[in-house]
C-alpha cells in the first residue's frame, strides 16, 4: 500500500513568493502585446488549448488528487461555465455592439470587463452545479462516485441538446472573440496559485486527511462530507472558467464537445501527471495536448487514423514505467530542493576528501 506525504518539503508560501506569480503574469501580457502576432496560428492554437487544458487538469486534481475522490464529470462543469458565459456575452454584445472595441490586438477595456464578468458568472453557475451534484453524491465512494459524476456530465449534455436558447444540437455559434493568450495563461497562473495556496493551508490539510484516511479524519473531528463538497465546488468553479475561455476562443460550442470522452481526457491528464501534483497536472496537460497534434502528420502519410492507437499505446507505456505519474506527489520545488541537496552532498563530499588529501 502506497502512502502520500501530507506535506511537501518546506518552501516559501504563496504570499512570500507573490512577486514570482506577479512577474509570471507580467511576462504573459508582455508576450500578448508584443509577440503573439508573430506566432504561426496553428502552433498558437495548440498553445492556447494547452493553457485551457492545464487549468482543467489542475482544478480536477484538487478533487481527484488532493481529496482522494474520483470524479469523471468535469466536462459537464466545463460545459455549464462555457454556455453560461457565452450566452451572457452574446446577449450583452447584441444589445451593445460598441462594447467590442478592439485595442492593441485584443478586446478593449469594455470587452475585458465583459469577459471577466462572464467568466466569473460561468464559474459561479458551474460551482452551484457542483454543489447540487456533490452534496448528495459525495457520500458515495470509489466507482459509485465515478458513475454518478459521469452520469451528471451526460445529463448536462442532453439538457443542452434540447435548449434552443443555446442552439440545441446545432450548437452555439458567433460567440464574441474575447479570449486571448493573456487571459488564458493569466487564468491558468491564477488557478495554479489559488489551488497551491489552498492545499498548503488548513483547509488543504483537511483535504489531504480525507485522502489519506477518511475514517481517521472523521475521528479527529473533520466533517469529511463538507470537505469533499468544498473541493468539488472549487474544482467546478475553475472548470467553468476554463469552459468560458474555451467558448470565447473557439467561438462555437457543440454539446458533443463535452461528452464523456472529454472527461476521460482530463482524468488522464491528472493521472499521468501524478495524483496530488499541481506541477504534474500542468506538464501532463501540455504533453498530451501537443502529443495529439504531433501525431497528426502520421494520419496524412498513412491515410489511416492510427493517431489514437499510438496515443493510447504511448500512455500505456508511460504508465507502466511511471505508475505514480510523471511527478507522483512532488512539485517542481521538491525536485529543485532534491537537486540542490544532491549537489551539496556530492560537492561537499569532494571538498572534504580534497581537504583530507591536502592535510596528508
């Protein structure tokens, strides 16, 4: 039986290293204003989808990795946030067409405010859906919870298929183009920062205690149902925000986009990256998004779609060699500290042997 460490090696808290996160956001917006126009549109789309997938994977890891539950309905929360935010911006733009003023290659200040408001609303409705689903179903465990959450995703898809206000089976088209590189990766950084701070807080310790031993956590006075619902709601919120970004980048939503295959993809990212590793979720999201596109030329050469076969085989090989995922429960800070320790031990030992030789 494998056990997960409840804490990572000591490192600076999110607030102490806040300048690092601010610098990262600043770099993102510098790239948005000065370099985006020089990137090939095809490769740029892969980068954008990678950022959205990273947000989805990190948000699901809060539920599956840090709280130890097994949710397979993340695509449902993504669709709720996507449709709500897209409907909001479409109605506002239809009434006030001038709000779509363009400034410096992206939406103007009015469009930016509209996007932020729509994303927040989409995330809020998705988190409400997460609460309604999570409250009764999170008393279940393991496979039963996975079946319930998977069923929720399919229920959402069928409901959307029959809603004419969002296009029904035809899909929702002409969504305002408000998403850009800056917003996608600013949200991704904010998601990583927020979940990192949550995990390293008192609330995070409760999440980890439920993952390690739910009975022991209850014996220590932890309301395990409330903890699981809280994690579910937080994960659903960020999934809804990612859905809003996806909608305003692709500018078209179809219910088939959010079927159970989409939920499986997000779960694979979490498992491959490492259950309980934020860094692993980001790396796996980038790897799998790029891998699917890197195999596309093979389909053009062979005239046969072996892409998904090879994609699946590579995943199997990876999981056989790294059963705990790429990062396990480690973060990039843990890897850095381990590397520094190895260097210190190695060069310290060499320095000590040199000093002994000099004395002789």
